[in-house]
């Protein structure tokens, strides 16, 4: 039996309240992105950002799955990883 599950979006809860331009613990002036495109997120992941694994971003891009990165500890809008127009 083959089961196909279609996912349009995924919410991921992490230690930070979204994706930042740099590690906010080391760089207090780091900027949180409201949205970021797949390619920019891939670049950050490949440069060492710990929030998302690069293969997860590649798969999300390939299948058009939007990723919402949210904080496990406090409410907030987080960051949406998606294909931007």
C-alpha cells in the first residue's frame, strides 16, 4: 500500500524566535528575518547556521513546503522560509 502525504507548510520550534542574520547570542545587533527565501536560508545553513539543516531546506524547496521557524519558549511571528516572488 502506498500512502502519499502532502504537506504545504511545516512549523518548527527551536531555541530562537526565528532566523537571524547572525547568532544573536554573539551579535546583539543581529536582525531577525520575517521571511527568507530558500536559497538565502541554504546559504546560511551551509555557512554554519544551526537553525535548519541544509538538506531539510533543499527538500522543502524541491517540494514547495513553507517552513515557519518559531520559538519554543515565547510567542511571536518567527521566520517563514519560502519561495519569495
